[in-house]
C-alpha cells in the first residue's frame, strides 16, 4: 500500500451491514450488482430452508469483509 493510500471502506462496517441486511456490505464497498445477487440468494436460502440461508448469510458476511473493491 502506498503511504498516502486512504481506505475508503471498512471491513468491519461491511461485515456488520451484511449481517443486518444480506448484500448491504457489498453495496457499501461499491459492488451494487453483487450485493443484489447476495440479497436474492440469501433470502431464497432462508425461504427454502433455514440452514442453507444461514450458510449463505455467513458466506455473504465473510465476502463483504474481505477483498479489495478497488483492484481492477
């Protein structure tokens, strides 16, 4: 990271947002389409069975807190 690099997003906030609303953390990072897809699949997972919904929700939270949305 360059010394004057300023992170424009926080992994903790992204994870918290995705915990509250699936996909919101991805949207916060700037990945609007990915956030909408995560929201759709997590809600669908909860609709069909609670366990797939929980698993998808946890994966959504982890992916929101990881990665770098500024890499090409």
